[in-house]
C-alpha cells in the first residue's frame, strides 16, 4: 500500500507540473494577444503580481483589481507591446517563464527589446503569484529554492520516490568535512546518489528528520542550513547537528549537492560560493536578510569605495564596521532599498566586474529613486576583499584588467 501511495503521489505531481505549465502558457498567450478577460480567468482572487524590478512604474499589484491596473498601465505606456515566451521550466508548484518583450512607447515612440523572466506560482490550476526578474539567473535560483525545500519535505515524509524524482540523471554529490563516517566523499549519477543517501539513513532511527533553518538562492546556487534530529540506529545516541548544503538546480532538477557537517558548516558553504555568485549574493542579501546578511559576504579586511567624487564618496572605506556604517546611512535614508546585479560583465578568476541597479523610496520625501552603476570586486573564499564603484562599464572593465565583457 505504501508503494502504491508513493507511485500515485509521484504520478499526480508529474501531472500537476504539466498542467501548471499549460496554465502559464495559456495565460501568457492571452496576454500577448490582449485578451485580458482570459488572463484574469486564470488568476486566483488574491493574485499578486510583483513587478518591483520593472524600470518604469515598479510596483506590486494585489487582487484582480490590481491585476487589471497592471494591464492598464502597460496599455497606457506602450502603444505596441508583445511578450514572446521563449521557454517554460517547471519547478515544483512554480513555473519559470523566460520571456522576450518588444514594444514601442506610446508617447515617445522609443523601442523596447528586452529579455527577462517571471516566476509563476500555480495553485489548484490558477495563477496565485507572479514575480518579474530582470536577471534570469536570479529567477532560476528563486525557483530552485522551492525545488530543494520540497525535496527536504519529501525526505521527512519518507516519500523517497518523490525525492529521487527531483534529481537530474547526472547529479553529483560532494561530501566535505569529517562527518561522513564510512560513506564515500563523492557520488555521481541518480542511482549512486540515491544509494549514498540510503546508506546515510540506515545509520539512524526511523524518526530521523531535518529542520530547515535557512533557505535562499545565492546567484545560481541554493544555500540550505538545516538541523538534523534523531538517534543512532544501533546506539540510540541522540543526534543534534547543523549541516549546510549548496545545491545546483537546472531545468527544475537538482544536478549538484554539496554537504558540510563541520562546526562552521554554514561559513564553509558560503566560502565555497563562486566569485560571481558571491557578488550576486552580496547585493541580493539586501532583499531577504538586511545588513547582517550582506555583511556575511565581506572579508575581515574588506575595503570599498563609492564612485569617486559622488555625493556618498567618503574615500576608501576599510573594514566591516566602517562598511556597515556606510550602508546603514543608505538604509536610514531609503525605504524599500533593493540592489541587484543586472549582469556579470567580466569574470577573471577572483576579479569580477558587474552592473548593479539599486532602488528605494526616500523616507522623508516619498520619492522613488533608482540608479545604475558598475562595480569591480576581488573575491576570495566566497567573500569580497575589495570593491570599487564606477560610473561606466569601461571603467569597471579596466579595473579588473579586462578589455571586453564575457
């Protein structure tokens, strides 16, 4: 009976994924042809459309009235506007939609031609939430968090068929540190990784479980910090440990699992983040964790400088405490402060050049502000050692010793 239930659940999940993709495909097709009635019919009554990363009129819209206002603003802004779906990627109850948008300003006649992504959450056959990402990598990472969190939930429920379904055929596992015991340090392929975790679970009692303490995307990776609870199968000795994981998710499937079980597991996992993802994670942390999360990406000897001669240029800022004060001034000045890497324009070892867009609303004035600048960063062991802000792409490329973007 348990096997039959697991198979039925897995088949149901696969069917739901196909249906979710079809719901989203249908909705974007209706949007492109201007059939707003058909679009609204596929929304839940509490639909949320997060377009806060949009350049013009960034905002979050809630409910059917909000969704109608979102559509009306697009019609008022653009005389002609088309959204071409380039790819639909299922990820649990989410669908990542890679889109190519083209149009022409109604008043200015200025053309638009951009590629972005939406992460769409589908619930019981209707769209419940949509969030726009100008950086496709961030959209994929956000969806990847959902895939990994669901896999942990399936593990706790002992639905191992669903757990295995989340893995790509060529998934790789790498075990770091000394907590693996008799287990091998690596495993490659879906079957081998499944057997590795089977051997792991056979060491513990049936009540062994995970509790996720942190789950977030860092660039193209998913960071999980989880506590393990249970008892040794033979010894009965209680097990209470914290582990950290870095996952890679591609096309809705887990293709990489790295594990750390040392005392400083979380710090070790963050140190393993690649230079480009560390820069992305540094700026994205403003959205989900505030200044404490941002500071985790700073090297103890970090130094930083704003654009030379800009209003916020105070010279070279040395050390985490000084850099924290610099960013705190911005937080005290702006509500809804966000920063995101639009593009990694050069990556040469530990030297990264990137374009960054930040936005916020003045606490005193209420005026929305947005800016774009470029950074050149040096990253070692997952932490930023040095950062400089520049007005132009060319200046940032020169700073990292690159003559051309990636």
